[in-house]
């Protein structure tokens, strides 16, 4: 019985062995193909990722290369703007000097322009900077617009300026008349002509009310092109009084 069993098993293996071996080979081939496919996909994914990184790096490098050019354009634009401003500031003084101011009052300069340096102030008992000039003039003297313009401000700061009027002129300058009487002849927004009366000399600038030179008009000029105070004597024809401060 056992002999027959082994004989039949041997015959079966001989007969079916080829198919078993073929099946095993197919399984091995399938496994190898699956592994190969998986490895190929991984390599493709890694390659794509690597390529994306390389592209991103190239774009980054390209951006870095282009950045100076962008800055250069920006700098060029700024340079052009600066040039325009510079040209404007250069032409403004020429226009200013070609426009003649009349004197706001008749009198000598009793305190010269000192800004930003400080000079002694008798009233306050310490040094202060003088942004304009003080022109000797009696209280009640008419104060005249030095040129055509528009009244920008009428106010009273109760201290350094007192009652004042500010006029903007077409030549890029602003004139400021302070220590005026509180009764003013103009208001904000009024258009004035050269030589128009705008008010009278007063005693409202309490910071300088006790100065030795007495009654006066404080007159300032501001250059709007440079946004700074300038010495008004360059635009007026006034003498400086002896021993002025």
C-alpha cells in the first residue's frame, strides 16, 4: 500500500512537477516585477522631487540676479525725483530774488536775524534764537504786505509772536508779520496786493515786550522750497541800526 502510494506520488511529481516549477517561476517573476515597479516609481518620484528642487533653486537664483536690476530701477527713479526736487529748489531762489519785496514798515533793523543761534533777551532774562528781524516802528504804524499773496494765517500765540499775519507769495516765499495790534485788516484766505495794509504795529509779543530798542515789528521769511527760515534782510532795503542786537 505504502509502496503504491509512493509510486503514485512519484509519478504525480514527475508529471506535475513542470507545472509546479513554472508556477513558482511565475510567482518569482511577478514578485520581481512588483519590486521593480515599486522601485521605479520611487526613483521617478525622487527624480521629480529633485527636478522640482533644482527648478526652485534656479528660480531663486534668477530672482537674486534680477533683484539688483529692480533696485537699480528704483534708484534711478529716486534719482530722477531727487533731480526734479533739486532743480525745483535751485530755481526757487532765482525766482525769489527776481521778485522785489517792499519794506513792511519804515525803520532801522534793531535786532538782526540769528536763527538758530541764540541772543540775549532782556524781557525773558536768557538767550533765545531770533527767527526774523526786529524793525523799529512805533505802535500804531501801518504794516504793509511786502508782495502780492494769499493770507495763510491770522492768529495770536500770546508769547513770542503775539498777534501775527502769515502771507504766502507766488515766488515760493512766506512772509510773517508779528507783534501786531490785535485789530487786523485781513483774514485767512484773503488775497492781498503789494503795499496793502494788513494791520498795525502793536505790543502783543510778550516775549520781547521789554526790549531796550522799544516798539518794533518782527518780520520773518520762510523759503517753502527748502522748508526753512531765511534771513529777511536779503529781500528788504533796510539799514541796520548802530549797536543793534
